[in-house]
C-alpha cells in the first residue's frame, strides 16, 4: 500500500471523526449511506478549512487528498485530519466515526473505495490511543506526524504491533556514524555495546511515551533524549 492510500485512510478518518462524532464502533463492517465521511458532520468541508488556506470550493475528502498526500508539499492528511479532530477537546468520536470494515474485511474510509487492508475491529480499536498521541502529545510520534511521516512510513503498516527496527530509522536519519555527529553520546554509549549487544533506536527513543536514556541504568549521562 502506498503513502497516498495511508493518507486517504487517516484523512477521512479524522475529518469524518468530527463528522460522525457520536456514531461509535457500531460503524465497523456497516454499510454507510453518507456519500463522504466528512459530510455527516460538515455540511461543507470547504467552510472548515483553516485560516490562510487557499479558497476551496469542492467538498469531498478526495479533493483534499489531491494535495494532502504524505509525499507532497502540503501537510499529509493523516496528520491534519487527526490533529484537527483529536486536538479538539469537544471531539468525542473514534476511528469508526470516519472508518468502517467492509464485508470482505477490508479497512476503508466511509464513502471511499476499499483500501484492501485486511484488519479486525479489535486491531483498529487498539490504535486509537496511538493516533491521539500522534495528534496531541509532545512525543516523537507527534513530531513525525507533523512532518507527514505516517505510521506506515516507519512501521510498514498503518496498524503496527511493535516499534520499528533501527534500520528503518537509518533510512531517514542516517547511520550510527551520521547520528553520532549530531549527538556524540551515540559514540560513547552505543559503540562499546554494539558488537555484543546491538542497541535499537527504540530502546531510548519512544514515539508515544516519554523517551529515556537507558544508558543511565549503569552510567550517568546528562543528555536529554528526544
């Protein structure tokens, strides 16, 4: 699945979240009459765009996705939609406010084409706190999301079950050598252990909770871990 599809999922997920605010999890697997996930709550999506946004006349989420992919210059919809809704204290919806699972077991945005992603309701429900974290917290997950780095970019799926391996982090952040140039602690704290007990980035850097310096279990460093 490419990033545009991931964006589509999150995009409608959040925009529609506000739309279907009180619908709840009964939407899973249900047939939805609304032509677009957003339309249930937003009569005109074009009237809900942020100040400073270019004037928009069309009112379907597919129109938003023409620009708000995870690869274009505009912020990815995965970020903008979740942040807009979960960052709103008055929002009481959940994943099923905007999403559904079709009769074939595929995850989809209500009113949009199936994503061909097989998933269970339990798995989707488990992801809710992580999407909220990415939208509203001060942790790394939010920092990545704000740069249109979706779950799939790091985890390979919009429904991850574990932290990404360091090799995935290196694709954007470079090797240990490159990282150590920016944060010398990687030289002193990682290399002595690297051969016998490889260190994973996620050992210290956490996306959805406060990061920690695990080195301090044995040592005393003053470094602040992002």
